[in-house]
C-alpha cells in the first residue's frame, strides 16, 4: 500500500513517463490487461440510468464478458488523454516492452523497491483496490470476468493488513457476547506466566 501511494503521489515531470504511469494506474483501477486496454474503444464505455460509467468488454484472453464500474481515477485518465484520439480507441499505447521499461524508471523515481511491470496492475486492482478495502472476492470475481472464485484467488492474495482489519471487525462484533464467568478467570490473568 505504501508503494502504491508513492506511485499515485510522486511528481513526474517527464511527459512520456507520466503518461506511462497513468496507463499503469488505469490498469490498477480497472483490472484490465494490456491487450484489453489496447482494444478498449468508445463503444465499450456506457453510462447507466444513475449516471455511473461502466466498461462492458469481452476479455481477450478468456472471451468472457465483464462489467467494470469506472472509479474516479480511470475516468480522470480517460478524460486526460481524450485529445490524443484519432479513432474510437480510448488510448494509444506504446508497446508492452516499452511500458515495462518505463515502469522500471518510474519505480526508481518513486522510491519503489518492487519490480513494476504492466501485469502487476491487475494484481494491484485485486489486492489494493478491492480485497484490502473490504470488497468480497465474489464481487471481484464478477468484475474481472472470471468463471470461478478459484481463478480470482490467484490474483487476490489476502494481505496481513486485510486479515488484521477483518479480525478487528470480528472482535468488535463479538465483544461482550462471549465471556467466562468471573470464577473461571484467574485474577492475575494476562501476566507473563500464562504466556510461557
């Protein structure tokens, strides 16, 4: 999460690197693979009756349909690069090799030790944008167009932070619901002798 914040907030002055970071962030907030972002066109972006924008697209790899609700960051990125369009394609991407090379430079500029590549955007979407924010894995499965939750679990590793947060919620829900009677709890409970 710390590295993700650095990626979001570090100022990058070189336009080609800023653009590369934006394309990577688009993947981080949409879960889309490089080929799917290359194929993304205006016909894939819809707006529902509540004014919420969605991407409705067939994943190239799995041929399964998916619906991705657009969060504010990808909407900002779409608007930011609208002036570049010469056809109905949303973005004009560099080659995957070029993007991955630029991401290494971006990582250095941001003080990120992890090795960045474009595919990590999909993992970041699963772990940082969804799972660590408390969204159930079943919803993530649907958003990513997976046929089963087992496939989604490959991407959605449960972080220690998520486990800790969920245990805090559980603790607050069951606090005072289950207690031993006073006679069952030694007066000096909690002293080191009980943890040896």
